[in-house]
């Protein structure tokens, strides 16, 4: 059995490489671009000493889905070309940032699969001393950071198995006093604007969601009503952009101590729209033997309060993080079906071991509350289709980061995250590795493995929809 | 360096290979690209049991309609929120059809024609467009159903009663409550629906029921309801007309009130009147109350208020439908009824003499007809009230007691209780006096407690009961009706009129087919009217043999025919059946023909039973020797024997004639056997002569000469004189004295009279 899967993985890798080859042969533009990159690589006069401080990076990536049961899209291999611009890849405290424009963004094009293309602006702000304006990430809560829940800050969920935080958008006032006896600081945030999670792209053709994006879980294609099977005809009632964008947010954080040394405490509060838009829907049977499904996203609010306490020893950090979410109800008319969540409390102890090139973090998350009450006409039929507030209720997580210098300009970066449900109902294992073989060249590989039980407990896990999205992606990167 | 690569390899391997558990096939339903959402419609599953629920409600087995109402509302609500037409605001009718057929009904499909009927009903309920059903209208229908529930539930336990299926007598008493509930329900329907503005007609309701029947396929209850639809339509046609012109709410309200009253009236007839034994004064009072209400209803019916006539066409159709349903087990055909009710209107009601007027000219039953019919009913009712009063006091009376009570009754009180109009008062007073006169006659017609008209020397000894007196009242009313048309119209008061022979002939001609159909007239009989006329003149208590039948003669004769010609022969036939004396052969009336020997034996054996109403005749016949009895039988049968009679067979008509003749003879005896010695002396025979004088004069070559001698000759010689010589010889002989004649002599006379009359 193991041999069989190893062969599957090998076959996947082969497919990645052959896919890249096919991509180059198929598309003259891509081939030209690739050739240009090669030429730049070979004759570039500039070389970066450190792959972790890129300014502009271009990548060619091939992703393959490995599971024989994968069926979210008809094709199982995808190619991507991406260009990133990053001034913030290395973590620095706010006072360490230079005044001026800071950004962390990446754009990606998926030739032949336009729906997979994206522009991910994680951060883009202008800093002027203690004031920042724009989209900026902050460490509001360890729970939110460690488990990428998207509570305070919206998520880039192009790949729901590999979510990434994006910054809140607004005005940030950051006051820090790092050099006092007890270092302290606070961050105040306010904004009339709201940018929700950035999810996977989708296409609707003739009322049906296209099976084009492996990271988009299309809703059911058919409805069975009293024994009659009808085709679903979806229509998303896109809310007015202004109604989404112009929603006020405010948040604040105060902290004491240094994160890297001794005791540290921070407390945050926010009142803002929920980053994940509410989804309400209503379905009508039509005379054409189809079911018109109207989907209406809606902004709704929640309040967050969190506290994190940790203590950093020389190589070990232990901490406890807690978060409470009080969430309001969406305001749908009675004919709409939607889910209403109750207040939830999250608590997470964690420990982190830091060595020279290596660190590992172990954490546990428990969510209580967040009871889902489905309201509306189709509440009885909707429990499997409406989103859960959290991807899971309780889980253990291990994160390992490893950076290793092989020779003068050759580095190996390795990061893996292993997330397992406390009832063993799911496992999500994602790994990212890169090998910098020249000062501005590297190859990278990303794998994601997911397994969710087909059980009552498994049905509550958001990853279940991607149970066969086991994939490997390989790419070549160039840093300008 | 090597270790570094080893580390890299380990890391890659660790990162890439993963755990075998990830790659194995684990296909969750959420990943199925063809997965489907099963829309649970449990809330409308109750629709499947809805017919049963309604059936139970209609069978009075369901305590409430609330679950069904809730189910309907839920189904409507489900429909509204789950189904959407091309236009979000309304459903086209064909969209409705599609949705209902495909998703909710499946087994029973709504046809195009049923859809049309449903939309018509929708128009009645909530108005709007005939091709559309808006969401708002669905809400209105739902609200209507909700509001209907208490009214519908108020009728729970009364559905069998309302649909003529109640068999529990304990539930048949509270018509008032049912009526009130039905009325409130109707008012609610009127108030809450658009029926007053709609053009919904009975034909639409009929079409709806027809289509609903097709839709339900095997609904026995609806099929039974549909069976009555043509009749209901005909009744509607009679009382409401073809197109009821109801424009205002008040017109609708009054018509609805009338319909509810009429429906309850029919229910009361069905449950309380139809099978009533009418053995007690209370039952008769109940009947009269019902008839009073029915007359009021008929007079106040919308069509009578508007057009003053129930159209003949509509009445004819009603009769056709009643007959088509086979509601009456009778030999009477619908065409016969249609023809004869019109003749009855012309002669009995309008009073046109025989030979005048035509049934073809009758447009229908007019308000004038109704007034006359009601007046005649009041005549009957006035007497009936008196009779009921008497028999509320005790169950049987002697004749002298009755006479005294009736003669001393307060006419004013009776008139007040009858409730007739002021125009009827004089006629009612006269008619009451007619009854008093009939009661005062000696001998008077009187029924014994065995419900047979008694003929004895002294009828005053008879004790009579309610049934007997009712029969007298009934026959008196029949006489009035016949005399209205066929009397000589010499007096404004019907009972004072006389009927010439031609009147009776006309009567017979007009109603010949009817008489034959009910078995009263034998088509083989020649000139039955003339014969009846003579019998009425000769053999009734107060017959005088003149050229007319008086009302009292007709009254007495009618009662004789009822007893001798119907009741007694009926008893005999029952026994013939029980004794196996009937053959499989049938006469022209469909009655089985009896074996004569068997009949004679049975008749003789039970003669005192059969002839209990003429006890002295029974006594006489029972004392006869076999030869004498045989002779008497042959004499009597010579009167009734049919030309087509077969050997050793006797038909029902022949037996009827036999028993009737016996009653005739006894009638003569009771009047003229003054010394009551069971024999007629010559003097007593002479006393009877005037009664036959006219007849004898009409057939005698001597005309009015020697009429008495001829009659004596007939009685004593049993034949008519062969000539003047034989008559003179008999006269000489009679001077020396004549013996007494017994009943056998009269049997002979009747035989002679019969042959001479023919």
C-alpha cells in the first residue's frame, strides 16, 4: 500500500515537471516569458544574498492533485506564473520599519484557468512614524495567528487548506515604548472601510458553478424534490460594492513586555464586520424543472476580545491565548436561509522551541460555543451546505520551521504544519520547502495532505469538502 | 557536507511522502460533483392523508378538521416559498398545474379542464385574474382556510346528517343547531369570498365536482355525491332559475338564507317525515309544521318572487332526474307524471271542467296555483288539527263521542291555528262544516281500528282511531280536488257541487293512464267511469241513483274502494303468497295470478278475517253450505270475472272486484235491512227501489212504469223480466206475499245490473 502511494507521489512529481514542459510548449507567450526569466537568471548582474529578503520575485509553478479520487475539477494539473513584491517578508517591529510605502503583494496568473488567477495584497500601507494608512497586518491575537482563523484580519483563502492572513485596511496608530523598564505599546485601528476574506474564484455558466477551481467547493448541482430531480440554477446577488466596502471597523491592542524575552502580555479588542461574509440563500422551483437558487452575501458584525500571555525562556516560549467572539445575526428577510452563530470562546495553550535554524511550535485550540442555528425556509436541508464558523472545533497543531545553509549561497528552507482534530476526525498536513541554489534562484515545493473522516464529527470539518485535494506543487523562483 | 544533503533528503522525503492515509481514496459526499440536495417536504406529506381526513370528517369520525386545515395552510405556504413562476409575483395557471402535478401530487394529475375549474374557484375565493394566482392571493386563500376552520368545525359530527347518511336517531333532533351552523357558515362564505361579484354558477360547481371526481379517480364518496348533482341542478333550476340574477349583497344574503332553509327543510323531510309512521297526533303536527314551512319556502323561493312561476320545463327536467335516479319504486313513468301533474293543475287546481283546458298550455306552477294548493292544504289541515286534538286526549273514540266533540269544536280557534289568509276564511269555514256534515251522516263512513271501513247496521258502535279519521280527512280532500275540476261548478263551495257522469268520464279519460299505472283502472275494463259512477250512486250509504254523484257519495264510494279494493285484497294476496297459492304467471299489472281453488279455500277459511269490516256479511257467508258458498262465489265472480280469465286461475283484479262487491252488498243491507234480521223483506226491498229506479227506467222498455215491480223481480227472481208477461205474473204472485230476500238475492241483482250496465 505504501509503495503504491509512493509511486503515486512520484507520478505526481513527474506530472509537475512534464506539465511545466507542456506549458512552455503550448503557450508561446509563456515560453517567451520563461526564456526571458532564464536569460535574466543566467546574465543577471545582481545577486541577493538572502532569499528571505526578496523585493521582487517571479515564480513558475506546477501543481498536481494526487488523489485518484480527486474530482473537484476535470483536470488535475495546473500551472501558475506569479510575481510578488514584498518589503515586509522579514518580521520587524513597527518602529523598525522605515517611513514610506510598504507592501507585500503577489499576483498570479494561471494560464488556461483564469479563475485561478489572483492578486493578493496582504499589506500595502504608507508609514509615517507612528501612523500608518492602508492595509496592514498586526498581531492582534496569537490564536488568530497560529490557527489562521481570520477573526481579526481577513484571510486570503485562495486555497482554503492553506489560508493566509491579510491586513486590516484603515488607519493604524502605533505607539511603542520598547526601551522602558516595562516595554509597552498600543495599536489603535479605525476604518470606514471593510475588505472581507479573499476566497477562491469561481465561474457560473448557465446557472451552474464551473468545475474549474480545485479550491472552490461548488454547491450541489441538483435538487431532489419529492422524487423529482431538478437542475440547480445559481445566481449570486452581488451586494452593492459600497454596501460591503463602507462598513466601519475599529480595533485596539495594548501590550506589555517583549515577545522574545521574558513575560509578555497583550490584549486586543475589535468591533468590525465579520471577515467571512454571511451567505444566505433561497431556492425556488421554476416551471423549467430547475431550481433557482439565489445566494446573497451579507456583511454582519462581531466583537472580538482577546488576551495573550506568554513567557519566553531562552529557547522556549510558553503561552496561553484566549479569544471571545460575540457575533450578531445577519439581517436576512424570513424567506432566506442562513446560519446564525452564537457567541464563542476560544482558548489555546502553546509552546514554542527556538533553536538556531530550527523552531517548532506546538499548540492546541478549543472552541466552545459557536452554536449554529440555521434559520429560514430551507433550514432542515441546509446543514451540510452552509459554512461553519470555524473550520474545526478543537485541534492540535505542530509547526516546524527549518532554515539551513548548505553552502555559501545555497539555502534550504523548510516549513511544515501538522493539524489534527482532537477526535482524530481530520488531519491537515501542509509542507513548504525551498532550495536556493543560487543567490537569486530557488526551487520550491509545496505539499498539502488532508484526510477527513466520513463521520458525524468529520462532517463538521470545513476541510471535508477538499478531502481529496492532496496536492504537490513545484516551482522555480527568481528574485530580482 | 554529506550530512547536509542527507538532511535535505530527509526533509524532502518527510515533506513529500507524507502519510499514506492522505492519498487513499476517501470520497466524501461533499466532493461528489453530481451531488444533490434533497429538499425535505415532510410538511406536505400530510396531503397524502388529506382525503382520508376529509372522508373521516364527512363520516363524523374525525373530531376536528384542524389538522387538515393546518396541512392545507402548510402546503400553500410551502408552495408559495418553494415555487416561483416566470414572474416572481404570480403564477400562471399552467405553471401551477406543472408544479402541482410534478411535485406535490404525482399520482393524481390535474388535467387542463380541472385546472380551469380550480381557477374559477379561485376567482370566487379571492377574485383576481382567471389565468394567474398571485402570492398575495395565496395568502388570502390561506387566511380564508384559516378563518373557515371554526365554521367547518362547528359542523363536525353533523356531516352525515347534512349529507343524508345519518342513521343514529339520537343525532336527528337538533336541526336548529345544524341550521344555525350552516347559516353562519354560509354567511361567512358570502362575506369572505368574491362569490357575489363572480359569475360562478351551479354549472361551474357541477363541472368542478365532475373534474374533481376524475382527479380523485376512485373516490366513492364523491361519486355518490355526483350521482345527486343532476337532481340538485334541476332543483336549482326550478327554484332559482337558469341564471339567478343576484346583484347585491342583500340579494345574495336572502337567497343564501333561503337555500339554507330549503336544505334544512329537505333534511327534515328526509329524516323526520319520509319514514314517519304518522301514528300519533304529534307526528301529524310535525308533518303539518313541515308542510307549512315548505309552502313558505316554495312561495318565497327566488324564482317565485321574481317570475311568479316555477317553469314547466324545469319541473319536467326535475321529474326526469328524479325518475332517472330511481328514487321511487313505481310503475309510474316520468312522462306520465309530467303529463298528469299538469292535468292536475288544470283541473284540480285551476278548476277547469273536464274537456276544457290543456296540459300543453301549462307554463308551470304559478303563484296562483300555489295559493289554491295552500288553501286546499289548509282545508285539510284544519280538520287534521281537530283530529289531532281529539286523539291527543285518547287513542280511540266511539262515533257518538266523536260527533259530539267535533260538532262542538270552536271553529274560530281552528281557523286561527290553521293560519290561512283572510281570503280563505269563508272557504275554510264551509269546508269544516262539510266535515261536520260527513261525520253527522248516518250511517257515516268510519274506519275500525283495523284500518278498514266498517259497514254494519249501526256504525256508531264502531270505535275508530287516529289512522281511520286521518283517512276520512284525506279522502275528503281528494273529493274536494276532484270536484274542483269535475264537479258541475254549481256552487262556489266545492262540496256542494255535484258530479255528472260526464264529469267522471272526463276524469277517467284525463287520468286513465295514471289510473292504469297505479293499478286502479284495468285496461280490459269497459267504461270504468260509467261503472264507477253507477256504483257510487247504487251502493254507497247515501247513494240515490240519480244523475249525479254528490260529494258525499263520492266520498263514501272512495273509501269503499280503498277498503274493499285495496286493503282487503292486499291482505288476501299476502296470505295467498304465504300459502303458495300464487303461480309464476303475472297479470297485466305484474301481479302473480293465483290458483282459484287455492284462493277459494283460503278465502272461505279466513272469511271472517278478510271481511272483518263487514262482519254480518262474513257471518252470512261462513254459514253457507259448500254448495251455497260455491253458488255465491260464482255469482260474485260473474261480476268480476275477466273475459280473459283462464280456468282455475284468479287474478288480483278479480279478487278486488269480489271484495268490493261484497262491501257494496253489505252497504245496501246496512241501509235497507231496517229490522236488522239479516234478511230483506219485500217492504225493505221496496225501500231500496228509488236508488235503482233511474237506472231501471233507463233500460226498461216500460221506462218509468213498474219500476218497483221490475226491481222486486230482479231481487227475487235473480234476473230481469223476460217480458211483460213474466213481470205481470210475478206481480200477481207478489200480491200473495213475498218471502224475505237474503244476500244471495242481492248477489244476483248485482250480476244483472252489471250485465245490463254493460
